[in-house]
RNA sequence: GGCGACAUGGCCAAGUGGUAAGGCAGGAGACUGCAAAUCUCUUAUCCCCAGUUCGAAUCUGGGUGUCGCCUCCA
C-alpha cells in the first residue's frame, strides 16, 4: 500500500465516467500511466508546456503518495505533418523529427519537467502496430479498402464515441467531413496507409515501411495511421490494460475514442484505461491559441523572459481542466510571486545559522524530502515529539487533501504561501524549520525548483566583471586596484558592498548612493537588512 | 446542426447549500540617512431575472455574454 499519512483518497476526474472517481490502481501500488506525447515537427509551445507540466505534477504527486509509477510518454516521429515539413525544408523526415525531439527534450528539461519512466518513439513500434492491425482485420474490426488502406470499421465497435459522449448518429448528423468512397462508414479511420512508390524518391524506414519485413504479407508498403501508435506502444510497454491515459482536451475525440476502439477490439479487455484525463487549453487574450492563428508562443521564447518556476506557477494557479488565458499581466504576476519567494528563501537561508548547519540548501532539501515523504524525523530533528507529530500530520494532510481533490493546484499553492509565511514571519525555530522544509518539499512535488539560486535578467555576474572593477576603482581607488589580483566578480562585488558599509557607517551618503546607483545600473539590487549583512539580487 | 465549458474584488484565481482561500497590483504605516527589500494593516456578496430552501456564489428554470469540440492541433 502507498505510504499515506492521511485518510484522504485520491480523486481524479475521469472523462470516461464524467466524474471525479476515487483512484485505485489495478495492481496497487503499481500505477501504469500513459501520456500522449508531441508530434515533433516544430518547436514546443505554451500549450505543450501546460500539458506536460500538468502530467508531470500528476506523476510527481503519485510518487509522493508512495505509488510505483510506470510512466510512458511517446514521441510521434512519423506523421504527415513531419513529412510535409521535411519536404518543405528539403531535409530527411528522420532528421527533422530528430532535431525537434532534441529541442523538446531541452525545453522540457529547462521547464523542470521530469523525464518519464520510458519514452517511446513511434517509428520503433512499427512491428507492434502492424501486429495490432492484423489482429483487427482478422477479428473483423478492420478491413482493407480498395485502395489498400486499412480502416478500422467504427460501427463494429458498439461503444464507439464513449469519451466524446455522442452516439454515432449524432456524429454523422453533424459531419463536416467529406465522405471518402473507400470507407464503409464515414467515421472509419485509417490504421495503415499505403504509399505510392511510383515516384522512386521515398526512403524506406522514413516515409514508408514494408509490412513484409514484419511478417505481415497481407498489407502493402505504407505508414501507420494517426491513432494506432499509442495503442501499440501502450500495449507493448504497459500491457493490455492501464490505469491512466492522459492528454490534451482536443485528443478526446477522435484520437482517444479511436484508441479505445482499436485497443479494446484487439485485446478484448475493457476498459483499455481505467481513467482518462484531459488538460484544458491555453488561450491567448481570450482567443484559442493555434498555429493557424499564429498567436502562439514557443516555450523557448518564453524562457528568455520568464523562468521555469514562473511558467509553472502561471499554469498551476489554474485547475488543470480549466482554460488558461495567456497574457503578459498574468505572467508578470506569476514572476513577482516566484521572485519574492525565491530570493527571500536564499537570503534567509544564508543568514540562518541553524539552517547553515545542514550545509547547502540542496542538502537541506534532501533532508526535507526524507522527513516529509518518508516521515524520517531524524532527518531534520533530534527526535520526534508529539508537537512535531501533530504538525507533520496537519501540514502534510492539508497538502495531500488539496491535491487529492483532482489535483487542486491553486489551493495547494495557497498552502505553499502559508508555509512560506511560517518560515519568514514566525519566530519559533522549530516551526520555521518545519515550514521551510515543507515549502521546499511540497513545492518540489509540484515541480518547482527553489533550491537552485535565482538567476535574474542580469545573467552571470562574470559578465559584469569590468563594470564591477571600474566601480570599485571609483569608490575605493586606494585599497583595490582594478584589474589586479584576479579577483572574481563575486569577490569584487563583496568588496564593493564592504566599501559601502564603511561609507554608511561614516555617514558618507554620497559614496553609499554612488555604489547603490552604480550597481543598479548593471541590474544588481542591494538589499539592506535591519539585522544582517547587505545582500544582493538581480533587479 | 449536434455536444460541452465558463461568467467571483483593479488583474489572476479557489470555493459548489450555511453568510466569500490565496496571489499580483494599489493604498496606509513600520523600518531606512533617503530608498529598495522586508514586515504590519487594508479593498468583493459572487453576470441578470425568477424559483427551491430556515439559509445559495454554490441547486432548478429562463435570459445575457464569452469560449471550446465535432477538421490538424497539447
């Protein structure tokens, strides 16, 4: 059983049942989780960020609860969009897909999105896909059309359209799709698309695959249809039945309904996934963000202005199913929230002798994890006592309760604010330590990184070496000779701060202000503290 | 045409039957040589109308408005 200290049960909204169901893994404590990954034909945008941050939080929270999570996320590296883009660029599809796969990895890492247990690439599962297609044809759920396309016959699956919540008649009534004469039914979808080899420029293994190579001689060379990859990868790596299948709202229909149809028709196991979860979209100033409207921001662009914590906070202040409106005011608000806490945490930690006994903040964070996740009291305290026990249960229970309510991250963030205040405003050392460690640990469950010191818009201090030397030369020409001694930028800054402290002590306001303004000019903001040394931060 | 979501203070956003979390911004004060940072205090009756109820932001009906899916999209 998962290590839980509370009686709360995790409830997750299930699109399949349209209610927030109590989550119970099929093979407790193992959780099998599959997330539909990106089609790698372009840069990842804010919508991707929301999607993968959302499921990252679910992944982290499940682990926090003590579950053993097997999390598979795919890379769709075979798709018409990839072929088209590659043709436009005049490059090989595999090269294009490879490039954007690497970009995706880079950007996810920068966003502090944890790697899944396993990442699967569609092109590496052609065999399992063909195997499923063959089974579906054999069972009468799919057929080979006159043009050799293999279609799934939707009327053969009587529960078709269950996620969408509409029956076949309604779907057809509102059909805006042109009827393909090859299809037996308008809603039938392709499992395997034949390739026209007459041109002679297509590359095997990139634009098409020969089923004969996989022992499927009944199909012609071609490429997989849109939906079969997820079914095949999920089945191969996680088995016929899984606990969680997640993705964007737009995937509900037809993608996920098609996955259900083909998987369940193939394996005979129902339900294919116990729980289907979908994250809401990102809008831009009230409008849908889409490539056709050209109003999307890539994650890489955003990261030049806002840090990963800011983007995450912006996303998590909304419940994951609600639409999120992207606008600069909201991002700026998020940035202020992050900055205030990130900076103050480090300032206070450095000034706290008690905390310093644990070494670096990273070391402290490790102890915090041992304490909060594993309930190891000795990680942070001499011994457990009743007060600590009560507070542990109370603080952890509160966080777990909020998150167990279908991942109510806005309320979990409100908890974080309270813990932050407990650290910065309360006086009792034990309570402060409790709150600070809880803040670090619970924020990490939400995927924040407050342990790494903040890096502001000013970038590396080294970049301002010359300016610092010049300033030091101006305000203290006697003791510190510019350009000598190989002083690091940091020691230069410390020397300047020391000079200012002397100037202030002797009421030499001119020099003091000169230093403050001079540093301000290169983006360094000084923070004078009432009872402590002057610290600095990027403005 | 079919299906669905949402409407809470200046902005963002929880709450879903017992009289409105949190954040950001703003205002006042403390601190400061002056600032900044920090700290303290501080701002709403929940789109409109009708109904159910002892009691509704929270349920029901109607209205208005915004948005999404049904076509590639996270």
